[in-house]
């Protein structure tokens, strides 16, 4: 249904975050990984705590945080690039809060920007190729640009193992730190244990300890995925291109940056920009995931097949190439989400929710119970490609009429 007003996307300039400035150090060796100078380390730490500290406190369920690790991987003259990570407390079943950084030494000191921000894209563009390669600059720009659009319910990603193979979903949707919100993470195990990239992009490692690290893949479609608890990691250097199915590591119980683990698995997390994003109603590997009443519950659904925690999921891979379906953007009015139902009416069971602003795909339409929606009363209902129904009163499709064929 047509919206009365359209929200304008925030300009990139409005997304620029504050930077930390301290006394500049001597220049590093061009193009060589190095130990961070003390003042660069303090500048990166200050920026990380200022921008990601609150999120880490929420996820780790603590009011105190250790000093972030700073791991520069490349430097040249006035520039540095690398990762920074806030270690986990021992009790947390989680992946650590981590970020890529670009730093530039200016007259007043180090200027530091973290990935997922306009400032990061700007500094990355200006950095010499020995510090941030041209393909990386293009990827970071594409990723940031894609973030500005509403997230598609279909992520365009596969599950992190071989296509056509089934693994166990050991833990359903949960927070990056167990009960923390949003429920952005899922635990998987099984098969040959080889964890593969969920999509194309470039790979980075942080919190590198022994045979393990937190592995991150930045995808051009606005998403990033992280993989924790693995060992025997890929030997690809940071910034290397990967494709869907590129080997990243092996499931395990590794804790290179703290936390806890029970049973070998990979802790997969979904991010958009610099924030974790709920996997609720998101399609990955041909399955649409739904939260349960509590962390680690929930289920995955494909057509009429539903698989809960402890069940096996076959990876159908990214959904690229499927026939395009019409889409709509959820508008929940004064609420944060809209109920999804098992049929076209209010008498049908509530079988899930979908968040405000989510873009969904419409398989077909039907007439059912009239609903007072955001733009008035309507009896039009849309059946989504997940098999769930949503009233057209809460879906902006650009039209008051059906945009998909009638359901048969």
C-alpha cells in the first residue's frame, strides 16, 4: 500500500562518528604488519570503547570492560590498518565485539575510524594502496552503500558449509552473547566440520591467538558475517577475496578472545554495518529463521518443513537466480514489529513477527479479514515467500491493489 510519506536515508555525513586524537608516533614500515605504537594503540582503544563499548557491555552483561586488543596488519608512513577487539569474559557464550580500523596520523594526532561508518569509508579511500588495496576500497564503499537501504529478508547468503549437505542446528537464534538482543547468531555443527564462507567478499582475522581467531567476511551486499570457535584457519592474508564456499576453518571449542563453549561448533553471527542484526525472519541458505520464546530456541522453515534446535538443515546455498518476486516494506506504525499469521485473517494463529522497515517478498495475495492498517482499512493479505501472511495494511508495496497473483 502507498505510504503517505517516505523516509529519506541519512546522508553519509550524518553517520560520521567521533574520532580519537592523541600524540602522533614515528612512521611505521610501509606495507609491513607491525606492533602498534603506544599512542596509536591508545587512540584505537579510545575510539573502540567510545563507539562499541556500550554494545559490548550489553552483550557481555557487564559494566566493566578490559582494554581492547589492537592488531595492526599494515602500515605506511602516516597510515595504519588492522583490527581491534574487546575480549570476552569467561562466562559469556559469545563472539567478541570486534572492528576493522583505519588510522591516519594528522597534525593533532591519530584519527581513527571503525568499519561500518562513513568515516571509515572516507579514510579507507584516502589511504595508500599499501595499507588499503583498491579492491578493498571498492568493497567497503559497496558494503556501506548497501547498508543505507532497508535490509532484505533474503540475505543472499548461504549456510557456512557445503551446499547440498545437512548439518545440525545446535543452537537456534540467540544473541551474540547468549541472551543479549538482537538474536543475531546461530550455532551449527556436523558434517566434515569444514566451515565455509556464507557469501562472497573479503576475509579478515582478529584476536589472533595460536591456531584460532575471530574470522570476519565483509560482503558487498551490506552484510558481514563472523565465525567463532574455529581452528585450522584459512591461511589467506587479511583482505583476500573469498567466494561462497571458500574454506575458513574447522568447527571447534577455541576461545582466542575469551568466552565459553560446549561442544565443537561454529558460532555464526550476522551484522549489517557496525551492528548485529536479528536473524528473525531472515533467509540464509534457503531457510528462514525464526526466534523462539527464549535464546537458543526458535526454528528454521523452508516451505512446509520446520526444523527446530537439534535438527538437521540442508544448505541450499544463496537464493541468487530464483525468479524475482514483488516486494514490500513493513510499516508497523507506532509498533516495532507486525504479527505474521498462518492464514489471511486475524483468526489465524500468530506464527512469527517481522520488524519495521524489513523488505519482504510476496508470493501471492488473498482477501480475508479487514484490518485497520497504517493507511486505513483493507481486507487484502499478502502471503510471503516464507508461507506466512501479513495484512497489506502494514506493508508498503507502492500500490493499494495486489502486486502479486491471487493464491490458489
